[in-house]
C-alpha cells in the first residue's frame, strides 16, 4: 500500500516549486538571452534537462525526508519555497540584489538540510548534493550577470 501522505510530501512541494518557478520565469528565454553573461554561463537549452533531473532527485529525497526529523522536513519545504521564489525575483521583478539574497539563502537552507540528513538519511543527503552544487553554480552566475546598459531594468 502506498503511503499517500508520504507521496504527497515528496511530490506536491516539488510540483508547486516547479510550477511557481515556471510562472516566475515566463520571460526567462528572452531575459537570459540579453544578459551580459560570463563565458562559463551554460546555454539556455541546458536548464530544462538539468532541472528535470534535479526535481526528480528532490522528489525522491522528499520521500525519504518525510521519515526524517521535523527539522529536516521544515528545511526541505523551506528550500523548495525559496526555489519557487527565485525565478520571479530574478526574471520577473529583475531585482538582481534581491535574487542573489534569495538564492544565497536557498544555498544556506539546502546546505543545512543536507547536513541534517547526513546524520539521519545519508541517501537523501546524497540525492540533494547535486542540487546544492547546481544552486551554488547558479548563485555565482546570478551574481555575475548584468542587464545591458540600454535595458529597461537599467533605466
């Protein structure tokens, strides 16, 4: 018998984060294309496959986190809320400083979740480690990009 509460905890927050993030990044392709990016920035086409794999791993980790401590569960939901918020701040509002603060907070909360899970469920911690690597990379990218001087966000 499938534990529906556990399944809901694993899947629904991930679907919500992906959905809200998608809404917040509706204009991401055009915004990303015109940003002044460093040479190490990935092509726009890389983001879809990367996030698909990461969200799958986050959902599997969520299944395991459901059986972990209340602290681990709170951290898991908090990092997904930050994940959902970031695209709207970066792509929607075009608030670079605020988006760096959001993603840096995401990094910290996710690192705390992984540290907690290393003691409680090392498999869940391992499942989330690539996500932390990606968000760390995304934090550096977020901090390094800028709007071209003639963009509306710079006026």
